[in-house]
């Protein structure tokens, strides 16, 4: 009898453990299934096109824009910057090879105990070679990121949360908590608009689904009139719900990027992109 | 003397009633007008971003259309509570807590309720 | 004549004292509101406009409009209190929103 009770207790503990601490892979599969069921018309691989994957009328307009992509100048500027040697004679290629490295980011650095994004790595490359870091968000750094993303088109999103490093899982969990928490005076969570609300209209704008959200950065956004990085957009979203935004490359936004990118594992990087 | 008192007693309430009734009607109209203004103001109610409402163009569809409000909310207080703090009924509601978070003032909450009940 | 002068200067003194104390009151309220703001920021929940209200309050006070300044401070303070309450609420709510 006692043995049975003990066995039951172990079973119960294991069951509640897995319910409470579903791993990143369980999260991802549920996330993917949610969106593929919500938008059965959209093939899974097409979610990297954001709103245009679920809204045929705006897709038409977007395809026209893509014929003369507004991000092309940025790729060119990024290429020039890439080819121009640093003062010490070295260059970005000494850090990133041919630049087609988008698929390696973001990653958890177990030695440093932090998340390394591609934009962070670009600045670290500069600083290691005696150059000033660039401003995150827009401008030159977005150009270099655009060039590298362009060189990396078609690479698979493949974020790894090392299982043997509890700090990595904790960072992932913080990103997840951020994504699902309401904040700001208007009291919205990311998931409110881009989960259950995705596909709905806010005035004339249709809300995009979260799956594939991270694939196409940096983005030329017509509303900005220039290029911006993923973290610039995070900041804009936060301010829209009337929360104070965090700085690009802050721990909060890097954790958010880690979580959100993990959710799109298996899809392809297709940056840079163009959006309304 | 007695007659005079009677006149005053009789006329008094009438005299008091007449202008007050007019004031109340004006105040109601003013509140409805204020409510409409606040409801449409993008920095305040911005109801149109999620609800089809009145003659507003390009409405969103996150929330239900705001029609037949009197029939749907026979109890004024239920409607007021939903605008003031929808989290009380559902903590996951995507509707902003307009009163609780001071997005609009107490008076503006009342005005929106007055306005919505005319729809 | 003498008496009048004394009376006037006493009056002026009282007035300036009340001005000083009103200013001190504003400074204290502003500081308390800014500390509240930092408390909200420390839990990651500062709202967008709180800092702006505090800045506007300072400007209003500098222009001598203490009434407006105090109102803005009160608004900023309230925002930060709401934000802190919001954070405490969300700590318990967010996980039930997770897509499973």
C-alpha cells in the first residue's frame, strides 16, 4: 500500500512538474500549432511574411513593393561598410566570414552567461578592433545587419537553449514572461494583439501573427521612412501600449528576442524586410 | 396673508422645478456630447479602434459592435464597470481599464456611459 | 507711517514664507513621485508618460504655476502606483495566458 502511495506521489510530482515547467520545445510546438490552426490557409513556411501571410489584399501591395524593395539602399550601404577596413586594417569579415551568419543568432553564451544577438556581435566586433560602437536601433548598424541578413537569406532559425545550463532556461523563461505579461497604461501583453487578436482589425490595420515575427529584420518600415532593427520595433510596441520602452539590446529585449525567435525555430530567415 | 402663503406654497415648487428640469436636460445633452467626443478621441476612448460604433468610419473588430446598448446593459452600473475596469470581470480582458488606469477621468467615464446608452 | 511700513513688511514676509513653504511642499511631492517612478521602473513596469509629467511639473513650478505643477505630480505619482499594482497583478496572471 505504502509503495503504491509513494509511486503515485512520484507520478503526480512528475506530472505536475511537466505541467508547470513545460520545456521550450513543448512551448514551441503549442505555439506553432496555435497559429497554423488559427490560419489553416497559410502554409507554415509562409508565416515568415508576417501580416502578408494571412491577408491577401495587403500581400498584393507588398509584392509590388518588393519589386523595387525600399531596403535595397540599406543593403548597399551595409555592403560598403562591410568592405571598408577598420583603422587597424581588419574588417567585419575577420569576425563573421562572408557575413552569412544570421542563422547563428541569437544564442546563449554559457561562458558569459548572456544572450548574444547579431546586432550586439556587430558592435563587439567593432570594439574588439578599436572602433566606436554604433547606435542600436537604426542607421549604420541597421545597414550592416541588413547586408548580413541578406547574405543569410534561407538559413534556418535554430535557437538552442542548452539543457545543462539553468541560467539559459531562466533567461528564456524571463523572455516568455515578458511576452505574456500585460504592461503599460493600456494594459496589453504582446500576446493580446499578436496571439488571440492576430488577424483582427485595429482600425484599418490587421494585426500580424507572432509566429515568424522575428524572421525578416531589419525592416524598412514606411511609417519610419527608414530601416529599423527588431529591438527598435519592440520599443515602439511598448510605447504604443503606453509603457516606458527598454533600450535596444537591454537584457529585457534580448530575452524577448531569444524567446520569440525560439518560437519560430524551423522557419527561415528572410530579412531584410519591408513593412507598412 | 393666508392666501399669500398658499400662493407661495403652491407656486414655490413649480417655480423651482421649471428651471431645474431645463438644466438637467441640458446637462444630459452636454454629457452625451462629451461622451461622444471622448469615445472618438484617439488619445482617450479610441473605442473605434476595436469596436464598430455609431457612424465611425474604419472601425476595428477586436471587440463587439456597440449597438442596442440599453437592451444589452439594462443596468447602467454594469456598463460603467466594464469601461472603468474590465479586469474585474475578466483579468485577461484585452480592453484597457480606462478608469482604473486614469486613461480618462471619472467624469469622462460617466459621459461615455451616457453616450453609449444612446446607441 | 512707521506702523504702516512695519505692517507691510510683516505681510510681505508672511507671504514669502507661504511661498517658500508651498515650494518646499512641491519639491517634496515631486521627489516622492520620482521615487515612486523609479520603484515602478525597478520592477520593469514604468509607464510611458510618467517621466514627461514630472518634467512638465518642474517647468510649471519654475513658471510659478504651483497649482498645475502639483496636479501633474499627483498624476505621475498615481501612474507609478498603478504600474506597481499592475506588476503585482501580472506576476500571478501571465502564466495562465501561455499558449499550451
